[in-house]
C-alpha cells in the first residue's frame, strides 16, 4: 500500500490520481470485495423457506435477519468512515472484510434464531462503511468525468453479489443444508482482504484548507457536511428508492415459491435473474445520467427523479394486476432494471458536493441513509405487511416509496449546480494552500 497526494499525476495521466493500471487494479479489487459483501449479505434470503419450516419463524422475523445487517451498517458507517478518512482507507477495508467474512462463516454454527440474529449483526459490523470507503477510493483515484459510470459499476457489484448469494444459497441449501451455504460464501472474502493490502491509497486532506471552519475536527466536519442541501436531499431520495429495491430482493424468492409453487432452488434462480437485471440497470443508468449531465449537471438528478417515478407503476402492475406468470416475470424484470437507477449517480452527486478530505465521510452519510432508511426498512416492513395482508399485497404496496424518492431528487436538483460551484471554489482554495498549480488540483 502506498499513499498519494489528492491531485492527479503529471505526464499525461488524464486526471488519474495514480497510473491507470494501478487505478484499475484498485477498482477490480474494490469491485470484487463489494461482490462478496452482498453475497454474504443476501445469501440468507433463499434460506427463508427452510428457516421458516425449521424454527417456525414469522415473515417479520425472517425480514429482520436481513434488516439487522443494514441497521448495524448504518450505525457504524460514520465512525468507520471518519477513521478511514483520517488514517487509512485501505487498512480499514482489510479489517472490515476480515470481520464480515468470519462472521458469515460463524452463521453455520448457530442453533437458534437468537444466535443467527446476533451473527448477522456482526456481519453488519464488518460491512460498516465499506461501501462509502470503497466509493471514496474510486471517486478519488479516477477522473471526475467517469465517476457516475464507475460508481454505477461498483454498486452493480452489489446487485451481482446479491444474485450470486441468492443462487448459491438456494443451490447449496437444497443439496447440503443451509449451514453449509454460509461456510462456502464466507471464505473468499478473507483471501480478498489480504490482496487488498496492495491497493493504492491517498493522503488525507486537511479540512481547514477549504471548509472555512475553525475548531476541532468534529466542528470542521459538521460545517462541511451541513453546508450542502443537495447532499441531504440526495441521501434521502437514494434511501427511499432502496426501500423498493430491498423489498423486492428480499422477498422475491419466497413470493415465487408461495404464489406459483416453484421449488425453493428454482425460485432462487428466478429471483436471481431479476437481481441481475438490477445489476445491469445500475450500470446502464449511471452511463445515461453522465450523458445527460454533460449538457447541464442538474439533468443527472432530473433523470433519476423520472426513473424512480416510472418504477412505481411498473412494479405495482407487476404484482397487483399481471394476468399470467410470464407477463408478471417480464414486468418484474423491467421494474428490477429501473429500480436501481439511483445507486451510482446518487453516490457521484454526493462525492461532487463534499470536501475532498471528507469523501469517505460524505459517502458514509449516504450509506447511513441508504442502510437505515432504505435497506433496513424494506425487508422488515415488507415482512410485517406480509404477515398482515399477504406477501403479494405487500409487494404491491411497497413500490410507492419510489414516488417519494422522485420528489427528493427533484428537490436536490435545485441546489446541485450551486453546490458544485462552492466545491470548485473550495478546490481552488485547497490548491493554493498546498502550493499546487491549477492543473494539479483534484
């Protein structure tokens, strides 16, 4: 691991912080760990029918096994990101990956609901802040013009990991039992954690150079994060849209099993295809958002609002009015492709409007909202609605959160360009304080 100043190298490196080969190695490693982050997080959803039968669990209890990971990630994201921003992003990732992988392996030794719930909480401890720290590394090592696309691809790794988690969980559970599935998916994360030590890091940027705040680190942090309305509206919009995503991802295998009598392993495969559509959508809409933003930056958020609004009727019709299984599957696939539209662009917007020395922390604010008010709410509330109204009705109601997400992104669009100008001014101040030529600024 080596540290680099937060400004591009000279010699025609085209705004990359390090050499292109090292930057892409960092992206590959960060992508791979994100993949296993979500494999370990989502592997449990295809086990729901088995756990329900074995331990007599309610849908609310099953949903809580998914939601607890997101709750702990949300609570731990800020402390981990603060430490990473002030000390080392790479070292923090290595430690986190080791913890969540060992916790996943420990799930195979649990013998009751309370033990499994506690082990899943420790998985969340390990995953705290990983998405925000990984996003900050990508956003800093690569040129700004590639951020939405690369962050879309990075977070698409989460979708692909969820696919693999659902598939592996279903296949392994059907053959060797649900305990074995946790052991199989937990080991690769340990190996990747060791390899991550070779990823390049960047030097910490002093906050007082451009926040204008005096006092301790916490005062400077508060001043930097509260200065942007765009940050908060974007975080809320991203979280509300993830309520839709997490509900569909968590309950789709169970829905296919209950509504259509599909065997558990086949239901997992069908759900995995939908999640794969979500992965493709995450990358595709990141590219589209960048294209629209090239003419005017606020168009990025306008596109997100439109896509979130479109997601809602597609999924409502899919679960509430489709007349055949084939028609329903196609509509759910379309909804899956649309519903991850905000994942990459929202991260790009957040990184655009926070101080360079707080990129991990700014991304952690987004992660807190996404996990506590998005990923944690979907499976649990969806499960509670399922207990009360039935799973099909729950899946018909929950997509309405997309309308609220659209309103938040429309509100964020109003202040985005003004916040971009503030950050451009802050970057110029940082450049002057560091004694760099303008061409060397990040």
